[in-house]
C-alpha cells in the first residue's frame, strides 16, 4: 500500500505518505511553544504517526492573529520555543513544516495591538464570521469579526516582509520548511476573491492582480529560505468566512498552479472544505489541477484510507492529509494500516486548556492494556 510507504521527489523525502494537517489548538497563552507542545507533536510523528507534520497556524506578526493563545514566529523567544518542537519531531524521523498565518479581516479589535482595526484586502466586514477574542465583558469568547481597514498599497509590502521574516525564523528554529496559509478565507485568499477584493490598484481587478499578493509572498519566502522549503495551502471552491464563489475560480487556480509549478515549490496542500460544512471540491477538478501543477500535491479534508489510496494510485495526489483524526489518535498510522477503530475526540477540548484533550489521548494498544487491567481488577474484586 503506497499510503504507508516512504515517498521521495526531488529534495523532498518522508517516511510515509500521511500528513498531519494543520489544526489550531490554542495552547500558547504567551505565543511561545513549550514542552507540552513538543510532546503533542512528537506523539503524532515517527513510525506511528505522520511522515510530514504541518503545524497549527502560526502568527507572523502581532497584527496577524484572529485567535487568542496561538503560537507565533516573529520573536526570538517564539523561535527558541519552536526548537523544542522541531527537535522532538526530528528525533522520530518525521519532517515538520510551520504554517504561516495572517487572518486579515477574520479578527477582532480586542486582540489587535492597541485595539486597532484588523487589516484586509478591502474594508468589507466578515459580519457573520467569528474570531476568538474578548467580549464586551472582557471575557474570552467568540466575537463577530470587526470592520477591517483596507491595506494601503505601500503597506502590503510590509506584510510580505513579515511572511519572509517568519520563514527565516522557521528555518532558524530547524523547521524543514514553511506552508503559507492561503486558504479558508484568510488574508491571502481575501486578495484572490473578487467579492472580498474590490481594490483598484495593482492588487485588484484581474486574476493576475488578485494573485499578486500571494505570488509576491511566495517569492519573498523563496528568496529568503529557498523554493524547496516553501509550500502553500489553498482551498479552491471553498467558502469559509464568507467567500462567495465567482466566475473565474477555475481560471484563477489554473493560473496559480502554473505559476507555482514554475517556481518549483515544495508542495501545494489543497483542502476540501466539505468536511468543514462548506463547498466540496467539484468532481474532476483535482485531475485538472494535476495537469496544471507538476509538483507534490497534498489533499486534506474528509480523507480516509480508501479514498487516500485510490487518489494516490490514480496519480491525482501524492500525499494524504489527516486533521481531526490525529487529535484523538496519536497512533493514527497503525490504526489505519490495521483497520483498528478510531477514537472520537472530545470537541469541547479542541481549543485552549492544557494536557486534557491534547497529550492525554491513548494509543490503540494502550487503550487495550487499560481495558485488560480494568477487567483483571474487576475479577479480583
């Protein structure tokens, strides 16, 4: 089964074709990764885990956050903290990329420096979407996204530089590379979509102009750390955070696929948002995307063993991304390989908190050991 075999293409080489997809866990009150984070990622790496781990979304600047308690990669302390994580993962034989995140308009004034408005491709509010910030009583809560401030043309270059600086810090922290978050209605995708991008400068209007911010950010990261260490997550046909469909979706992603292919980046990570209650990637799109892009393709979102193997065997994708199944199943790989049952996670423990619901999920074998112990105890008594 190819899914469980090692994979190599160019400089990219991992021990199996299973990827742990990025998942926000919000367990860094000061933004600095710690020993508990290192334990969490280590549990899901190596022979029982993913060949490649992509971290939770990681802030590139103080203004890039839309969720409290997420880690960052813009200070020396954060960079040092991530070294605990990368060391723990590398000791297992797995690779790890940092996902670089700017949420754009999907934020709230309560978590922006000095209470300023978040920035966006335009000043259009995501009025039915939520950030995780402070409510009117000063308590942590889901809060409606604030009205954003449209980025002036000259300020866009500052954010491009923030991405490149975070990429540099990632390599300093011994990551194998970075994945830009160009999906789920966050800043990069806000530029791509003409309904959230009403700009009249060189970053708005045509497909080429709306793609400019993405490609300039990719190029800045390539210039800083090298193309083989730069990747991106995309959600073609996605609708999260109020991104309507538009007539040029397919043409936009064809243009991006060809531009990114020419740059020889590490991989493109595509998410099918059907698993998040949004639009599904249409039938046939992935096959067409494969014809436009000759690099490594990851698909995440609602993946299972059978779907992963079929798409890999057909040459449509190279790697399969699993998100939520990894939360409660640190040993996901042997569970999939042996068709062992998966543990369902407690969604109330997904965000925030400490070890409970984070590092205390048991492997299948440990679960069975505990059951055997309980049975023995009952017999004795």
